[in-house]
């Protein structure tokens, strides 16, 4: 009997498999991955040492916990396929926009359902995940799911009503940060730096600043003030950002993404 069955062996499914193995939560021999793409399964078996199958029902039947890492458009059909073997199991969905109710309505009443919104940095163990739990989920199941999420980054439990906000902030957030890195890199070139050097410095600066917020447990405003000398270069740059509406633009981006997430749901 496998501890974890992953249905969907794409980038996110593989990331979770690798994360739990690396963290020691679940051994490779205790994982089975299902996917319709044979080449994906071959790579996962070779790279991670997990069991594989082309049949989602087989994976769900053999596992204590099932992670749905498939596209939102096929979640319903996959859930219906595995419903017959889902009793008393925990089902975790990472499909955007698919509600708890939409999954629970297709499963036995005693099947626990957790809905999560991961982001792409989960693929390198630096993800940010918001998740909510269904009515039948027990505390041990919640703790088990959180340990899986934390194996690929950090996770925060929220009410389901807040998942659109999570999607807008951390789900879409990497794109905002990539845009900022690109802009910083372009600015570095504009003031005379070679492209390669500008990009490396920009990316490392964003990475280092984020690590400072996390490791120092300090409010960003406090850390910002530590960089900002009276009459210096940083305050001149911050003044230009405020005049350009940088702060407002970021807020509006998250608001727009949250609205769109609700529309898609």
C-alpha cells in the first residue's frame, strides 16, 4: 500500500514527489504516480524511483492519500473515476478554480478534501501555498497535508473564500516579480552595466531582499529604512517610484488578478 498517490506527473506533480522524498516525509517506494504520458512516467521512475501507472484508479486505490495534479478541466472526470476507492482517504487538489464543493459532491461523504493553490517556485522547493480544508478533513489529515506542502516551500491555511486572494498574490505573484527583475535589469543596462551583469545583480538583489524579510522576521518598511540614508541614492530612487505610482500599480495588479480568479471560478 502506497502512502501517496499522485495523479498527474507534470511539473507540479513531480515537484511534490521530489519534495516529500527529499524532506524524508515519504519514501520513494511509498509513492505511485499516474499519468497518461509514458515518457513522463519513465523519467519519474528513473529520477525519483517511484512506482508509476497509466491508470489513475490504480494509483488512487493503492494510496492512502491522493494528490490531484491535473488540469482544472479534467479534475471532475478524474474525481469521478477514483470515487469508488476514495472512501476514508484524503484527496488534495491543486487545480486552480475548482471548489471544494465541486470535488466533494463527486466523492463519498467520508472522503476528506483539501484544496490548495501552489505557485511555480514549488518546482525548486521555494513555493508559497495557500490551502483550505473540507468539512470531513481531520486534524491529523490537515497536518499531514501541511507537511507535504511545506516540503516544497511554505504553506498557510486560509478559508476557501480567500483562495482567490491567494491566487492573485502568490499564485500570480512570481510573474510580477519576474517583470520587476526584467525592469531592474533593463535599468542596469540603461545606466551602463553589461546585460549579463545587470541580470545577475537584479535577480540576486530580489532574492536577497526576500530572504532578509523571511530570515529577519522584520516588516519590509523597517528593512527599507535600513537601506535609506538621508539625502542618499536610495531615497532618490524611492521618491521616483512613488511618483510613478509603483506601490499603487502592484496593489492594482493583485486586485485585478483576484477579480479574474473569481470570474474563472
